[in-house]
C-alpha cells in the first residue's frame, strides 16, 4: 500500500505535466481579429479625409465654420478688452477673471483667412487647368481621385503625356520662330547657345 501511493502520486503529476499548457507554458493564444465592418469604416473614413485634404472646395467648406467661430471669438475678446481698458481709464475696478489676448485671437483669424485664400487660389488654378485641358485636349483623362469613373472614349495617361510633350515642343518651336523673326527685324544676331550640346 505504501509503494502504491507514491506511484499514484507520480502518475497524477505526470498526467498534470503532459496536459495542455503545463510544462511548455500557456499555449499560443489567437489574437482577436477586428470586425470587417470596423476595418471598412476606418478605411472609408481615411479615404474621405484624404479626398477632403486634396479637394480645395471641400477644404474651404470645412474652414468656413471655423472662420465664423474665430470671428465671434475675436469680437467677444475685443469687447472684453475694450470694457476692461475703459474701466481702468475711469478708475473703476476691472474684472478679476483672465481675459484672452486680442492679438492671439486676431492671429488665429488671419491664419484661417490665409488658408481660405490658398484654397480659393488652388480651386481657381484647378479650374483654369481644367478649362485649358478641355480646350486643347478635348478627350477626357481619368483622374486619380475617381479611377473607377473611366469612360470608353477616355485618353490613357501615357498617351496624354505624349500629347502634352508634343504641345510643349510646338510651343517652343513657335517661340523660337518668333524670336528669330524679331532678331531679323531689329538686326540683332542671336546669341550662341550654351550648355549641353551647344558651343561655348
């Protein structure tokens, strides 16, 4: 009986060791995977944020409420500072609470105005480029923001680059011809070309 008890204890300890997660420590636990809906919503939110940063019109619409709030704060701080300065000049006790600095609020307002001006300039430049592209290259080119909206008669981007290079070369030829004509009219000799491929 005395010998059977240590054998039983050894068998039980061996069984406990050979069990899952005993001697080798806890087994590898699977990390919880995030739901597909959360991943999709996060990606869509990031894409929407990138489009808003890229589109000057969307950026302008986002800055308008901030500009209104900044203007209201600026007028409020200006009124508080004016009242405080008037009370000090009249020898009256001013308010004990802290008052925001007018120059800081004005600086923030001007910063938002500068951002709005940049957005409007960028939007005007994009509109000008779009009009020039529609005038000199009527065939549509798929944009990077809407790659899915490709029409059958759209021009591939490599071919579009070739068209632009041809237009640049044509513009350079016209500029050279006009310059030669002006030199002949005025009797000036053109300066020799310098740089790579030219004579020093």
